[in-house]
C-alpha cells in the first residue's frame, strides 16, 4: 500500500515541449496501451514491475483507474521498449496530432472532448457492472433487457467495454437457454479480441462458444472450441489456473458424453491438479462444483458425490447461499440416483427453503420436483403430489424454461404412475414442447422414454416408437441427427 501511495503522489514535473498536459490524458486509454504492450512483450504484471512498483499499482493503471506517475511512465517506457509519448497518446509524435501552429493546446480546448469520452465510458462501466450483478443474481432476462435498451458501446472508442458487453450479453442468452443467440454475441466478441489482439480474451470467448455448442447438444463442436482454448493456454498466454481447470473439466465432460472415457479421466486428473494450486476458496468451490457435475455426467457417482460435498462445504463457509442451493440440488440428485432417498430429503428441503427465501423460482422448482420424485419412491402419494404441483407453480414464476419442462414432466410421471394417462399425456406434451426448441438433450432423453411408455399404454404405438428412437439417439451421446 505504501508503494501504491508513493507512486500516485509523484505528479509534479516539467512537461516536455509540445506535449499536452498530463492531466488531459485518458487513464483508460493509457492503461490499455500499457497492458497491450506488456502482452506483446510476453510479460506478466509481476515481471513488468520487477520490484519497482506494487502489484495493486500496475493493476489499477491497466484497469484505467489512475494514470502512471512520471517516474512510472519512464520505467514502463524502458521496460516495454516504446516511447513515453506512445504510452500517453498512442503515437510517437503527438505534436503533429495534438498541437496547432506549433503551440500546445490549452487544457480548456482538450478537456471538453476528454470529459465527454470519460462520461460515456463511466456510464457504460456502470451499465455493464449492474448487468453483471443482475446476471449473478439469477436474473438473465433483466440483464438482457438492460443491455439491449442501451445499444452497443462503440468498439472504436472503447474495445474493452464492447468485448465485456458481448460477453455479458452472450451469457445472458446462455442462461435463458438460447445458445444460438449466445453464440452470435460470443463470436462478435471473439472477433474483436482477435483484432486487438488479446490472447486471454480470445481464450475466454472460445471457451464461451464451446459452452454454447455444448448447450445445443453439439458436443463435437464444443470439443473443437475447448481444444482451441487449451492451445492458447498452453502457449502460456493465459495464466489463470482456475480458468485452465474449468476448460479441462468442460472438455472432459464433453468427451465423456461421446464415450471417450479414457481421455476424459486424464483431463479430470489435470483439472484436480490445477485446483490444488489455488488458495482462493471461492474459486476452489466453483471448480469442485463443476467437477462434480462433470463426474455426474460421466456417471461416476462416487466422485460426483465427493466433489459436491467439498463444494457445498466451501460455499456454506463463504455464506454463498445461491450457489449452496445449486450444489445441494446437485448433491441430492446424485443421492437419488444412488437410491439414497432419505439421505437426499433434508438437502432438498433446505434447498427449497433457501430458494423461496431468495425468491429464486427456478431453484425452488427444481428442489420441489426432486422432492416429489423422492416421495414417489417412498410411497407417500400426498407429499408427492404437493411438491409436484409446487414445482410447476414455482417454475412458472421464473425464467428458466428447462426447470419448467422438468417440473411438468415430474407432474406427468406422477399421473402416469396413478394410471391417469390422459393427464400424463397432456403434461408430457407440454414439457416436450418447451424443451425441444431449447435442445435440452440430457433432460429430454429421459422424458422421451417416460412419455413413450405412457403412449404405449394409450395404445399409440407408432408415436411411442418415434419417441424411443429420439431417446436412443440422444443417449448415444451424439445429439440429434443433422438434416
């Protein structure tokens, strides 16, 4: 902190001739030029500053929160092999662009233009920060509405803000189960990251596109993009063990769905090794959560349970209730598949209670639907019906259409078990109508089987056979047939 304060106080020095006032510089533009020059030299922040400045100081400069001191400008110029005037103005001869008749422009002539750009940037910073917060609170529709209402930041003025915009917008679409729209935004952001060029941003957009293809059920394409992401990481252009681990287990999960089990397990091992390097409990919790999901997808229920327990323990320590709800639900699902119904019951009840308190309707719907499933196995028809109806009610209040489809399917299963086949048919049809456009293949494969059995009992064998065929195609791991 002492270094940080000393660095920021060194402001008084004589300006070189024909160079505009230091105060007229835009801190964001300066920070971006320093960051891009550092990346071009292949230096990390710590390598750039050596022992001359603090890590917080260079981070604040690159983020555009403050300008370097005169001493820092000289130091960065020497370390990066570029002129001070380039770092300040983006040109080695600012007098040609920024002076009139050989005279330095006055502060009054520069400040209005700088202030206008700064105001726009700060306004967009606020908009994007609020949009990101809404996304983290589980409100992707609100995030989407906020961003689309504002239009797009002008990339030529501020490429960093524009790439953030595309990343948040793409993730909002992804959370609304619209991977096609998400991929459009992610690709726009990736093309901008290429133009900068910024390898780390490129890697993050490639990873996001892989997630989009995964959500579409196109696992082969997802694998291609995950491997492109890893290629950038392996060139040492991204130094983030948490992100690297995430790419490993996402790639492993995709391979597992294509029955490439040996490769998948090797990648899971890489991910675990990277997690052990982290000392950030939240990142470790996130990584364990994703590893649990990946092992769950690969039907490794023992490992899935182990990582879910680790993740849940950390989220509870951090008092991160939203993610604790998610992990409790995932953990309970694993216990259900292990036929440990009584063990799953308290996790789901706690998850439902927390979700209702937080007004997280999607999480509440999933918890209620799973409680209904438990009570079906425990032969408690009254509780089964109560929670099945609550699941549909909560899902209808939320924005997660997959959760609504699952809740309707749970209600349909209940009616099918009671031989009320017409009601079962009605609710299964509603569930399939919602889920098919979303390409929620993992959910759909099970529903197709259950719906097919109901149709057979209704003596609609041809329709049942078509559903069984769809289910087998999805469960093969290759997703829907392409036209």
